[in-house]
């Protein structure tokens, strides 16, 4: 009896989540853009003359895709996680829970809204970066695919963290002790080939590494891992988190008593 | 006719607390139904299960014939819940939250006319574009009611709607609830104000410690306790009470006497006559009918005299 898809319900929740972050664009789009630009200016200037990661690619150019994906990772996670925990803390999540909106519709709305923010932030970083750096676009399809997969993956992780966390402090812990270190240690600022052997091996267990490497391959046509492997691991991680997120929602974990 | 709400053997446990112990009852369509009980009785848990905010460990609830688990979309369409807490989304205006809520229920711009009508009816029109966080508590309460009605549900649950609101708003909410009832909605009201339930409801259920203590019409409940209280002041404080009145006397304080009279067996005239024959002059007299409050206190064991 509950088959079908409440398309308008899904779209309304999705549109609400997009409007929510658009109401505070200084915080949700402009700030990440400025942060990425500062990284580019500081690290690019400091290391430009000393580091050449790929033949014929300047360090600043190498840095830009990494900064774009790092911005995607951090902002998409923040988008869904902060919205859900805020709704839980203020109690207004009840309006969605009372409505005929399924777990799938709920999950898809939050994840897709996070994807929209991720793409907007990435585009903003790109638009500013190309004022300073010549950036090739070797495989635009890969850039788009990895940007969407990265946004959706971290949007899904944000849904899970938002459901799990009981207070902002726990969410901050998740962000600072999990998301931030994994994104910094995933090859944003360097090629993992520059790392000692054991750290290279460890990096291969970091799913963010594959998101960044595949995304960077889209710009330069070269990366640390094969694009097929990056795509497979990234999709696998997305499916895993989607499964976990939907499972928690279906069980009503921490949101339906 | 299908019950508006049908509750069958509902059990719910939270850790070591058995919140609901096999509740079963029917809420008839078109009734103004009062769900009463002391704090912790299980009222909110029952409403949460009804609305899909909680899941029963056992048993079933149907809203307008739709099971809240197997036919949850239909049951949620049939139910509008006004939450107890003043919750709101600080990002949006009144009109925006009503359009959002309407959209969650699959309704588009064709529902805008109804939204405008709700804004008008609940005196929210001039605040329609104000952000929720800038509204007073009373205004926020009205918005919650509008949100619950935006999808035109057949059954409306008012969970403590007048808790903490001023007298004027309470009266206006009562009028609105009566209007909804007149228009054919089934109303389920939980309240701590028993005079509110007595004034509004035609059917009453009382929960206590997760069990259904009673469920009856208001008239039958009140008739179960056919007592009234008679207060009399006499002209002196030292006297011999007539033998016939001793069993009726519940308290005597100086020259003030309180009697408990059975509506059908005892008459005020007999009491007055007995006092007069003892040489006493009545200087003042008042009576109190048993209200829902006393019934409630007796049934929930909170009365000094016990149930």
C-alpha cells in the first residue's frame, strides 16, 4: 500500500534543503571558496618552484583539483549533517517525520541538496582558481562524475552522522577527527608517490584518496591510481554509505523511538 | 462505520519502563475525544505511535482504517498532529513553512488558497511573511495548528494545545477546535486542564501507568459518581448535629459544615429541615457538582479517598 514515490514530497524537501543553504551563502559557498583560495595562494606560492608532481604540470595547477574536491568533501558533509542535527535539536524534524515521506525520499532529498552545494562550491573554487592558474580539462566527464560521486558520498555520510549525533559536539568530533584528517591525508597537497612506502600503502585504504585522484585525472589525464580503480572504489564507498544511511532511516535509528 | 482511530493491544517499552501495557480502544468518527492521564501515563507515547514517530512493540493502530505501519502513507494523510512543544524552522517565514508542509504531503500550488484561508482563520495573515523566530509563543502555536491542518486531515490530534498560553489565546483555540469539530473533523485532545476536556469533549479515555483506566462518554463518566457537595454555614459554632446528618457530614470547621449528598437518595431540603429541627439557622449555603477532575482523581488513584 505504500509503494510508489512521493515525488512532490521528495522535491519539496530537496528544494527546502537547497534554499536553506542558499539563505546563508556567505557561510556555505563564499567562505569555502575563500579558504580554498588562501590554500592555493599560500601553498602554491611557497612550493611552486620546488615541487613538480606530474611532468609539465605546475604545483599550483596540481593543487587546484585537490582543493576543489576537499571543498566538496567538507561542505557536502557539513550540509546534510548540520541540517539534520539542527532539526533534531530544535525539534522541527518532526514536520518531515509526520509527513508521508519514505526513508528513500528523505535520504535522496538530503543527499541531492548536498550534491548541489558541493557542485556550487567546486565551481566557485574553480572560477577563482583559473584567474591564477592554467588548468587543462583532459576528461570533463570524469571531472563531473567524480564531483557528483564525491558530493553524494559525503552527503550520505553527513546524513548518517546527523542521525547518529545527539549534540553538535559529537558532530564536530566526527568532522575534526575523521573527515578533516582523511581529506588532508588523501593527496590534496601531494602525490602519494612522494610518501614513504608504508604511508603509500595506508593511503590506499583512504577512500577520499580515490575521489581526489580520479577527479584530478579528469583534469590532467594522469593520476596515482588507475581511473577504473578510483571509480570502482568511489562507487563502492557511495553504495556502502547509501546502504547504511537507508538502513538507519528504515530502522528509525535515533529519530523514531 | 470505521473508527477514526482504532487501537488494538498496543504495547511499548522504553528500556525498563513499560510505557503502554496493551491499550485497546476505538475513537469514533466525528467525536471530540479527550485522552487524559497524569504525566507519564502513556498519552504522548500513544500519539507518537499513531503518528509514526514511534513504533509499537506489539499491537496495531489504524487511522481511518489505515494501519500506521503497513499503510503509513495513507494513515499520515488522514492525521494532522499539533505537537506539544513549540517547534519551528528558523530559516523560513510562516507562509513558506505552510507551503513546505503542504508539499511534503504531495500538494502543490493548488493548495495555496487553503493555506491563505488557514492564515486568515488563525489570524496569521499579517504575519504570513514574518520569520518564525520573530513570532510570539501564541503565534507560533497557531502556526503549528495551521501546519497540522494544511493537508486537510480527517483526524486532528491536539497534544496539550493550550499548555502555557494566555486566557485569550486559550479561548480562541477552544473556539477553533469546536469549529473544526463542527466541520466534521474527529478531534483527539490531550490536556492537563480537566475543565478544558469537560467543556470540549464528548468522549473520554483515561490512561494511567500505561493502562486504560476507563473509556466512556463524558455523561456516563460523570454519572458514575452521583455525588454533590453541600456547604452550609449555621448561626453558631457549638451545637448537636442531628443523628440523620452524621453519616452525610464530611467535615465541620467552626460553624461551616460540608455534606456529601447522593443525587438520587439525599435532598438538600431534608438536610435543611433536619438542621432547622435541631434549632439551627442556616446563614449561607452553596453546592458543588462532581466534575471531571474528581472523576479523574478517583480513577487515577490521586484522590485522598482512592478510586
